[in-house]
């Protein structure tokens, strides 16, 4: 018995049986071990991958357009900003509130592209309440230095004034975050995608439709990663840095929520914008309700 050779007749029969399914390729490689080891999980076809990537680019485009149309903190919107100090320090908390309310309606316009407006009203309000300050810090970082923070209208507060509103430890954490965030050198589209991911955080307390929000955030996260990978292909540290900032920003939001207790305890001494008071569950005067 000879080993290593197939009888000619058997070889011809085998060739005829398999010839109809064989793809003829010049210089083809022999089957790999994966091909001969039995059934394996099928990989997505190139068409499926192309379709998914096109959908991701659609998300990037939609978020970018919405961000540029609605956000007052874009590079173009802040380029000719004239800075001016807060005129009356005793009204610092009110100035802070007055310069922020536009953000409370901003998510309804901006994030309709990510399915935000398809969520229940209760989930929408929770996402806005819990994510409001985090969103704003992401935007205002561009106008924040080690010594001051500037609002979208040019009004600025000093670090010392911020420490009066909060405390030195919280302000240091805030300033350190903005400095590191700015060092990533994200463009407006990337900041818009980052903000969308922040808003659509599914583990906010009280959320009911967690699965849907997770799906929206996953799509936004894919878009953010794709955009950063394309724009910062020679800077491998940028994407990990952005992901770390998402975690840090959430912790800052938790600390800020604790500071809001001051507003709740002193509401009768303040004239807060009704929408601001509503969004953060701060009691309101009857005059404000009219």
C-alpha cells in the first residue's frame, strides 16, 4: 500500500464532485486550519460593514450640523467674543443661572438626531436634569482658563468667585478637567458627538427605557470613535483620553448635584429663572410661577 498518493480514478471522481463549488484562483493558498476545523461563526460581509459605516457617517453628519446650528460655544461662535466681568458679585449665582437656561432646551433641538425626542417625556427630563451640568462643562471648557470661566455672552467669573459659589476643591477639579479636555484639541464635531454620548447616558437614576437609550448611546459612541480615529490617526492617546474624560465628567456632575443643595436651602433669597429651578427641583416663589 502506498501512502501519499490518491488513485487516478478516485482523484478524477473527487474533482468532478467538488468542481462545481470550487472557486478557481491562481496561486490559491490551501485551506486554513479554521476552514477545516468545523463550522465557525460567520463574519459580517463587506456589504454589511460598508452599510454600518455609512450609517455611522450619517450620525456624524447629523450631529455635526445640529451642534453647529444650536450650540453657542462653537469655535466660530466664540471667536469674536468680548469678555466682560460679572458686574455685581452678590448676584453671582443668578448670573450663572441666567447664562445657562438655553442649554435646558438645547437637547430637544440638538439630539433629535440620536432619537432623544423619541424617548418618553419622563426619561427626557431625567437625562436633561442629570446631564445638564456635564454638557455645559464640555462646552465651556473652550472658554475656561486656570483663572476664569467665560459664558457664551462674554460674561466671565474669576476662579475666586467660583470658589465662593462652590469650594476650592471642587473648582480645582473643574479647572483640571477643562485644562485636560482642551489639551485633546477636539474640533466642534467631536465635541458635539462627545456631548451626545454624555446626554444619552442610560444609567441615570430613574430611567425606565434603559435598553433604547443604550442603543442610541452605542451608535453615538461608534460615531465618536470613528471621527476621532480619522482625525487623530497619528495621536493614539486622544481616544483613550476622551473615554477617560467621560468618566471624570460624570463624577463632576455628581459632585455638582450635591452643591445644588445650597440653592434648595436658600431658594427664598434668590430670583432664579423658573426653568432652571424646575430642572433642578429647586422650590420657586409664587411670583415666579405666574
